[in-house]
C-alpha cells in the first residue's frame, strides 16, 4: 500500500521534473525583463533578500550597562572580525567577506549592527554563532556582551 503510493509519487515526480524545469526557465526570462532582481545592498540594506543571517539575538539593554566601543566593541571586532572584515584586508585574505562589510570604525559597525547581531551576538532568544567563520571565536560571554552593546545603541 504505502509502497505503491511511493512508486506512484516517484513516477509523477520524475515526469513533473522536466516540465518544472521548462516552466522555471521561461519564468526566469520574464523576471529579468521585469527587472525583478533583488536590490541586495541598496540603501541601508534594510530588507535585502540574502537570508544567510540568523534570527535577532533578542539581547536587552540593562540600565546599568557599561559597555562602550572603547572598552569593548573595538577590541571585540579587532579580535574576531577584522582579519576578514577590514578595509586593510584585501583579496584572498578576506576569505570572501563582502567588500562592503568592514568593521574598522564605529560608524561602519553601526550601519551593519542589525546583521552583526544576527550573525554573532547572543541574547535572550538566540545564540548566533555564524560569525566569525574561523577560530579564534568569541566566548558565549563575549557574544552576550556584543548583543548588549548593540541593544544599548553602540555607546562610544
Ligand atoms: C574568516 C573570515 C571571517 C571572519 C573572521 C568574520 N567573517 Fe563575517 N563574513 C565572512 C564571509 C566570507 C562572509 C560572506 C558570506 C556570508 O554572508 O555567509 C561574511 C559575512 C558577514 C556578514 C554579512 C551577512 C549578510 O548577509 O548581511 C556579517 C554581518 C558578518 N559577516 C559579521 C561578522 C562579524 C560580526 C564577525 C566577527 C565576530 C565576522 N563576521 C568575522 C567572513 C568572515
């Protein structure tokens, strides 16, 4: 019973495959002419479609937070991110880090802070560990601090 169903399904899937391929091909064509390509890193990147980023950490800003760029953020980025995400790192050494994702200054970090949280910070909802791609990696405590620093508005 289940077995024959499976056979029927496999059979249909095999038949449907080339048809789907043809349909998606002509679809693509139409899309391109309609100019329907994602405007990835357009302005501010607020909703770009490259869904590699994780969920927001959900980190909160405690009223007594003391984290600043000076006593935390700068060193965190230097230790864990700048070896790929720096203006001064070129070519193969970037390990494919996007050319417009550099964290050399507070202003640049600020601009991309939402994604930084989603890639590397820990909070009440999630521990995001996608970045950095290689060791050395921050401890859980450091990831929590990153989340807190961002949630508190990246104090200088
Ligand atoms: C070993 C190299 C390397 C290190 C170190 C590294 N990254 Fe990345 N990063 C990449 C690469 C490659 C990509 C692009 C691929 C991707 O998006 O998954 C990327 C992409 C990103 C993005 C863009 C995601 C998007 O789609 O908008 C963010 C944000 C990011 N990294 C944050 C960080 C942070 C924060 C750190 C430090 C904690 C860090 N990265 C450390 C290599 C690195």
